[in-house]
C-alpha cells in the first residue's frame, strides 16, 4: 500500500512539473519585469544621448584642451582641470580613509563580533546611515570639519571635503564588504582551522581572497557615489574661481580653496548662458569617462581575483 502511495505521489509531482498549463500570473510578472528593464535602459540611453549631443560641439572644437585648461570667466576659455584634480584628491581620501576603515569594521562585525543585541544595533544603524541623504553629511561636514575643526582643516578646504565624502561612503563600504565576507562558505573557514591556522590567518589567506570580488564591487559603488556628490561640496564651500600660486606647499593646498567636477557641473548648469550649458554637458561627459575608467579598473581587478579563486 505504501509503495502505491509513493508511486502515485511521484506521478502527481512529475505531472505538475512538466505539465503544459500556462502560468498566467508568472507570465504577467515576467512581462512587467521585462518592461521595467526596457524602460530603465531607454531612459539611460536618452540621457546619455542628450549629454553627448550637447557636449559634442565643445569636445569637437576644443578637444583635450577642455580637460587640460583651468577655470575661466568666459565659457570659450573655461576648462575642468581643477575639477579633475579636486575630484581625484577627494577619491584619494575615500580610498585611503573609507576603504581601510570600512573593511576593518566589516571584518570585525562578521568574523570577531558576537551575535549580540549591541552588534545587531550597530548593523541596523550602519544600514540606516547608508540611506541618509548626502546633504545631511554636508551639514555634518560643515559643523565639524569647517566650523569646529577649521583651524586644522583650513575651513572651506579640500581636506574638509575629502573627510566629509569619506564619511558619506563609509556605510556603503561596510555593508558591501560585510555582505561579501558573509558569502564566504563556512567550509572554507573550517578547512583552515582544521589545518591548524589561527583566525587571522584564515581571514587573511582564505576569507579575504574569496571575498575580494564582492569587496571590489562595493569599492566601485562607493567611488561612483563619491565622484558624483555635489550637495556636500556646496555646503562645505567649493568655489569655481580660485587660483593657487605655483609652488604652494602641500598642506596649504589641502587647506586652501577647492573645486570638483560635480560642483563645476552644478555651477555651469545654473548659468543662463547657452555656452555655459554646453560646457556643462562636456564636463558631465568628462565625469562619466573618469567614472567608467574607475569602473573598468575595478572590474579588471575583480576578474583577476575571481580567476585566482577558481584556480
């Protein structure tokens, strides 16, 4: 009797799996997902086409001079070189401050911290901080790095801007790194412990190399947000018209006036002149190229670590 029931159940399951009945709800859901994907791609294509179309006259007439020239009052003479340098310095602050601190915090939360109420509270607050608007971080940077620590940072300086942007992307770095570390199979850790390795040796030699592709993906996301943020820079006091004398010491440059590509785009876009709007589109194009170059570098590193992990 039991054998008959097993055969009947098997036949019923097989019929349900391979039946030709059309799943109407599933088909509708799949169509909605496909439609949203196509709409997103279409919007992206329209935006990119608009930017390239508006930027092409400036790029065609001036070529690389637009990138290598500095800021100027006349649109035909203005370039984005100071903005490129400012964005590069801010990205260095993110790389040197946010990434090591964020990765260390993720390692501690995932590998060392116990599953306690305090740890869960910290995780919840980190995820909440990742969703805080960037203008709030700008207010934080204005209150702390510009007003309170103005004697150290120089007030409205690139040092204050770099510290603010680093704090802004820090929750994203922690979350993405923690997710990548959490995805490492437990068997990999147990194999290391079985060979007599210490916890740090297991983390350094097994966990981090396995999680490296995911960590690099989080790095790309953080750099993308750091490169495109303008609101904190506006609050901190970015400027589009400044000059630093040749031979200015490094500390004075860090504590001096600054600008960045997002602020240049913001300032030129609000100018009523058509020429300024055209060079604003060209500045957006330059910013996209820099961002794509950073993404390409991160993708190459991620593929490299994935090949080492599969070997």
